[in-house]
C-alpha cells in the first residue's frame, strides 16, 4: 500500500538493552549504536493511505498515530524497527493492521490543534491522557550514514510477531530519506512508555528531531519462520 507519514516528532531515550531484549521474540536482537540501545516515542499523522491501484478513502485514509519503538536486527544482520505499541485514532485501520500485519495496534481517542506548532493529544482506555507540543522545522537536512540520526531514522524494515503460532514476519518500507532537524519539544509525555509496561524514564530524551514527512510504499509481509 501507499501512505504518507507527516509532521513526525522523534523522541529517543537511551535504554538498557537487556530490558528491551526481554520483550522481543526469538530471532530478533536489540540493535545498538556505540553500545547503546534506544527506546523511541513517535507521534505523527497518517495521510492518504490506500492499497495499490485503489484511491484513498477520506474517512479511512487519514488519522493520527503514535508508536513506541526500538531498533533490532535479525540473525543475518538485517536492521529494522520493532514496535511495542502503535496507537491510532481509526478503529477500522487498527483492526485491519492487527489482523493482516500482526502489529500491536490499539485504538485511542486522538486529536490535534495547530497554532504556532502542533499540540498532539492521545487517550488510551484505562490510561491517563497524553499530550505533546512541538514544531516541525522549516530548515531540514538528511541524516549522514554512520551518525546517530541515521541509525534512528533510516530504517527500511519492520518486524512483526504472531504469538499464537510463533511466526515472525518482516515487512519492507520504501521512502526517500527523511528531511529532519533537531528540535526541542515544548511538551513531552512519557505515557506511551509506561502504558507499555516500562518504567518512566528518569531523564529527558537524549535525542529529539522532527520531520515534515515522507511518502511511503509498504511492501507485503515476508514470513521468516
């Protein structure tokens, strides 16, 4: 399918690799940069979602999404993203993603305001409301290979797990390199981390960045086992 990821905020904390590894299925290993593992919170907007050869449907194709992620590699060294949670405002999209992509989507009430930046709201049932305030810079650049930014942003595979059958999947995404800039969000919420069962971080994010977004081509899932 095709989609656009727009107005992204990337928040990353350094996190104990062994703690993250304990939440992964077999076949995946935590990826590190200079010996450090990372846990990321990424609020953004999904736009223009459509299957190949079909038009976008307004009531299904545009909504907010918020994910909690880390970075992994397979035994053969293929790097990618592992999602601990993906919260989205569209219940139909959540059901489709859980059924066909084996990803841990959850339906959340979400809204946003735009006034000298973005105020981003999310509310999961049974959890406190979450809020982020940030701006997407107008002046951006691409990440250089070998940098922390490249390690965090330029990931072209995602992994998913079907726990009932213990099946591991890999999905490829294709998009131009992110145009991004370092930023400092006016308001950060740790709710996605604690809602996934992790302790609240004791420090501020070690890296913050924002991007206007990219157009993305999502390829079919490949079963690894």
